[in-house]
């Protein structure tokens, strides 16, 4: 399914309106079923759906039992329908809408965070250059201007880049991709285009990702979680500066 549509719009040009063709990001409702029973429904960009579901379900421990991502069925239509064959219990108790403008879903009470002891380090100049490449690689954003991006890198290569209308969804897609492709999270950086909320930092801390970097800022709760979890949070990355909010030993 395409992530964007073409539509005629009217653009103001001096004192007149000029008809133009513009690209608009697609927003779809994703309905997730387990053994035929609906358990979650939320909105997303209709690409990397398998990765999104795997990232969310594995991070939030929604299924307490065995299940196989390869057996997941995905049907694209007015809504996107996903059905997961699984054994064990399913629980979405405590689900809350996150702080994003496109409300994601998280289950904060279930996240168990252990302090990360990762000796990964990166130079500030290398991180700035990496972030520049990350931003330039966000094709859907360049076309539509209305999606968030996330990526996973070792400081040199960007292993995965995901885009979505929701910040949390983009991060879940990256996590899901890494799980499906057996990419370890040690020694990695989570790159993000938007605000670093507590939910996003919690997701990264759970998987032991030592550095989270964004072009904007973290929230106070995100900083608290990063301090306790041993995560290095970097914000306001620009060509000439960046801010390190927690665990600065990894930024040299």
C-alpha cells in the first residue's frame, strides 16, 4: 500500500490561488487481532506493518506466550487488519494513549528497565554527520512534510529507517525490524526526528539501546528514565551544536 496520495490543492501566490498537485501522507486505522479477537486499534502510516506490530507487541509484552511473526496475516483495505495466531494470555490492561500528537499506545507499568552498561562511544562530529544523513534519508517527510522518522545505527551505518505519522510508531517499526532481522541493540543509536518522551526512552531502555538522539528535546520524565536506565540522551542536534542530557560519557 502506498504511503502517500496525490491531490489537487490551491496554493496562495501573491494575491491569487494557484491550483497545484501535492503529495499527502496516508493515515490508516490498524486493527490488531489475536486468534481472531481484536485487542488493539490505532492509526498509522501503512508501511512496515509487520515491523510495527512486532516492535509494539514485543516491547509491551502484550502476548504472554508463544507466537510467530511469520504466521501473522495482514489484510489491506479501508482498515489494515492484522491477525496473530498465538498461544498464551493476551492483556492490554493499563494501556494509555501516549503524549504524541497522533496518540500512540504504551503500557508503562509493564516496562522493566535494567541499567545499561554499554561502552559504546561516538564523537560529536560523527553524531552530527550521522544525523544529517538520517534526516536526508527521510524521503516520505521530504515529499509530504507530515511524518516522523526513526532509525537504528552503529554510528556508521543506518541499518533501518522507518517513517510514520506517529513518533512512537516509527520507533516501534525500527525495533520490530531489528528483532526480525536479528540485529543486536548493543552499541547502537536510536535516531529520532521528534520529541523524546518518556515512552520512547523507555522503549529504548528496555532493549538496551545505549544512545537516543533527536533534533528536538526530551521531557523531564524521559530524562529521569534515561538516568535510571543508563541511557545517553542527546537532543537539539544541529550542524554547530548538540545537547547531552544524561550519561555524557558516551559522547566524546
